[in-house]
C-alpha cells in the first residue's frame, strides 16, 4: 500500500469515526445542538435527530472502502448544508451551555469545516493527488 493510500485510509477512518461520534451525540445530548438550528426550519429536535442519523451513516460510509467515494461527496454536501447552523450561531451570537463565543472561535470553526470538506474530497478521490497507484 502506498503512503498516499495509507494516509487516505487513516484520514477516512478518523473523519468517519469523528462523524459517527458526533452523530451519536445528536441523540445523547440533543438539547446541546438545538439552540443553533435556524428558527425558520421549525422543530429543532427533528433537525438534530435527522442530522445525527446522516452523520452516523456518512461516517460509516467514509470508513467502508466500497462506499468511501460517494459517501465523501455526500459528506461535502452535508458539511456545506449544515454550516448554516454554525453561521446562525455566529451571526446571532447564540450561546451554547450559556457561553457565547468570540469571533475568532467562529473563524476557527469555519476553517475546520473547510478542512473537513477538503479532506472528504481528497479521501474520496475527488481531488487530483498525483499518485497514479490509488
């Protein structure tokens, strides 16, 4: 296995497990996620649970080699869509656990979102990587 392929498998597994873990948290600590759901969407519990299911499915999809390519693309679409909630928290200064966050932390969160998008695209083979053996 090439170093690039090993890196892809490792990052796929780490990002996948991260998503599964966060997805499970949507069920074990629903109230924590609810405040950032944009009001226009309606019932926040519904959206927290739906996104939790999606995160678990996408996380496992990224880990499993057979589903990695298309799961990674769906993960990118998911990450773009759900950033709306993070942007809502930033713009409306919504507290989590009674704490609001300085703009720098929202910028860090945005950069983290971009990093996850680029990582998902790379591990799914959607970006050129120069390694013809993958």
